């Protein structure tokens, strides 16, 4: 029977202990995004001027979010 010394901990325990708040926020955000994608698989019709297309709802919302982020990023005024 072999025993591990008390000064060595399980690597998984060390990993969790060394995680910062930013790491936890990233993990929780990734889980929320995954749940969002899985719950919004239905296809929707998108009409923009003369363009008509069908796409999953999560892609349509993601594209709108990305466009909004880009507009906000370029409209920021530097003082």
C-alpha cells in the first residue's frame, strides 16, 4: 500500500485553488453561452432589404450582437 506525502495535493485541487475571479467569470459565461445556443436551435427567417435567408436564431442574435459591439467600439470617443 503506497501513500502519497501530505505536501503533495491532487493537481485538480491545485488548479481550482489557483483560479481567479476572471477565470470563474469566463467559465460561467461559456456555460451560459452553451445553454443559450442549445435552447435557440430553431430556424428563423431574416429579411434585410432585398435579402431573405433562414438561419438558426442563435446565429442571427450573435451577428446582431457582433455588429452592435463593432459599432460601439468604433463610435467611442477618445478624450
